[in-house]
C-alpha cells in the first residue's frame, strides 16, 4: 500500500487541474460574454451595411481570435484579427487563422 500511495497522490493532483476551456477566451458564448465583441456588433448593426458583415472565431498560434468579415461587393475592407482582449494582432493574415467558424451573422445577412 505504501508503494501505491505516491502514485495515487500524483493521479489525484493531476486530475484536479482545470481542463482547458473548449470555448473561446474561456467563455461559453463569446458574442454575448465578451463586451468588445458585443460593442462591435452593436456598432456594426447601426450602419446600413449590416447585412454584409459577420463575425468569425478561429485559432492563431494556438490562441482564440476573432475577426469581422464581410461579403460587401462595393466596400474596401481590411479585416483586423483581434485577441480575447480586443487587441489587434499585427502582421497576421486571415489565411493564418485556422479552425474558422462563423459565430455571429445578422438575421438579414446576404453572405453565405
């Protein structure tokens, strides 16, 4: 029994660590739970181009990132890749972001 005790203690210690959150930025719903995204969505919603924009979540260098994209045929737009705190990640291209998925799109969206 005394030989097994150290292994049981180690197993217990490692099992008590918090698992990495499957949700982006350790929140269940980034659109609702991250003020920076909610604020940008509200700002975008106040424009007459709302139907052309959508929000994508992805991974860049192992971290969760967000970017607003659009399908606007007459807009000049350079997407900014944001980290969980809302900081712009410089020198990153949207093609560098993996595991991209749309997490917000307005009801009147024309993008597919």
